[in-house]
C-alpha cells in the first residue's frame, strides 16, 4: 500500500504543507465523504469506522462514499487500525482513505481543513465528521446527520444530544450561554464534534480566513458560526446521547482556543449581527426530547482548586473588571470561598468578552485569567446542583443562558442610550 505525497494550498503562517495520502482503491470522485479527525485514537477509531461503514451500507448504499481518517501523524497505531478496519469492512460503493499532517503540524482544524480539501477535489455533494473516540455512535447517526443535507433542506447540521456534565463544561457554561445571549441563537451544542455540511459549504470554509486557534480546538465553533454568518440554512438533529473519552485533560488549552475562535469569528462578522434580543430557535429534527444520561456527579472541588491555584497569578487582571465585581473576586481569594453564581458570571462575560466586541475591538483579557474565572463558575455550578437530577441540571443550564440574554440585552440598551445622549 503506497503513500502518495502532494502539496495542498498554502495556509496558516504561509507554510506549504505536504499531506500524506493513502488511497488503496485510488478513488477520485465520491458523493459522500465522512471524516474522522484523530490524534492517537487507536483505542476507539476501529469501532467508529465500523459504525459509520454500517450506516453507509444500510442507508446510503446507492451513493459512492468515502471514509477518511484525517490524522495528525499518530504514533499509537491509529493509522494501522484504521487501514485494517478498512480492509475488513470492504463493501460496494464504500472506499477508505488515510491522510495525515506532518509530525510537526498538529490540530483538529488542520484535519478538518484537509477533509474539506478532499471533499472539494472529489466534488462530493455532502460531508460529515465524527469524533474518533465515540462510544455511543450507531449507524443511525450517519443517516440522521447526512439526510438533511442530501435532501437540500439544510446546508449545515449541528448535533443535539445529552452529554455527561463533566464532559461538556465549555459548552454548558461558556459557548452555549454566550451564543444564546450575544447572538440570540439557541444552538444547544455549538461545538459538538459531529456535524454535516454541503459540498458547497466545505468549499466556502476553505475560502475563509483561518486564524491560529481555528486550526486547533477552536475549529468547531469557527465552522458552526461561520456557516450561520455565510447565510447557510442550519438545523440541529437529535442523536440521543454522546459518550466519549473525557476531555478534562485538554480542558486548559481547549478553553483558550475555543474562546479565542468564538470571539474572533463574532468580531469579524460584527456587521452581520442583528442585536434584537429575540431568540432564533434553530429547528431540531427528530424532536427535542433527550434520554437521561447516567452520570456520576462531578467533583466541584477540582475546579475550586484550579480557580484558586490560578487566580493568585492574576491580581492585576482583576482590576480590568468593574470595581464592584473586582472586590467580590478579591474577597473570594482572601476568604478562600469560591462563589461565582450565574449572575456574576454573566457580568464577567459581558465586561471581558461582549463589551469589547460590541465596541469593535478584540478583548484585552488574558485567556488564562478568564479561564480561572470560568473554573470558578463551573465549580460553583456543580456545588449548586449537587443533588439535582439530570433534567434539573439541564434546566439550570438553560436558565443560565436566559440570564445572560437578559443581562446582555439590558447592558446594550443602556449603552445605546448613553451613545444617543452624547450625540
């Protein structure tokens, strides 16, 4: 099985990246292309490949499909397991391709950009992506995600599923409430790793300007919001529940990269934003009812330690906040009592994230400082909801988003009145 090397477009830092491609069947054209981004995912990728293959055979047997492992030069045998799976799962109209970035180029965004390049070259009608560590994927997921695109009803499909509390903290307490309150979009999983898109939209993604964090963990929010700003028809689809490997070990870098991409894509598209304060309900296909996920209650003390362990290095940054908020944070540090409730967190997000963007400038806040405050909010939330049932916890997360919406709307109105008075 030979590897073919060729140059892809120049992107990020003007580096011309060579991609390693293994294309056993030498396929050059396809209708559907499914990507599995990975870095050292040998333990889970075989199962994911099998479920995707079964989904394509069962629901899209008449389409010429390709499953692509877009890898980051894994050294744990991911490539070998993917290729072995592909040889074991031979089926009519399904081909397999492995491609990888060089060893010094890492990031999920690189993987997905390479996927889009393959989709463009193969002139595929639709594409989708699935995380390589999924434990809950079924063949039906493939049908649910891709069908709305193939029917031409939608251009981009977000996932909608129940998740473990400790696995979704960036979604639940940063991205979801911020997108809800600032953009007034009710997208419950705006950074879910599973989504589908049209071939045309994949090409549009390639033509966007990508920043550093878009090539890393920031790619999901970058693509999701970009599809909205590009005028694509978007929806959500109910996949049930998502169970996968814990993201806790990567939480620090994930928070920084996701937040930077979130703020950057909003700032670049500020002229397209209509600040109405009225929520746009994005359709949820296959109903909005989700199963209950059996979960061990997260340990809030872990986040408390991360909050106090980091905040001591950011005394000067605390002064960036309004005096009344700064005093509350300083008081917590003195008394060693963490309590960042929903209202305080909403105000922190407004002053450190939303207000600078509204004025047309990039937030000056240190991402490490913002992350410490975020940990404080997550730890406080887990303590507040310690005895909650999953449905009560979900209600509390949605209430938090409503709180952000109300506070952001009120602050914008006040700011608008002040500007009119000055004029």
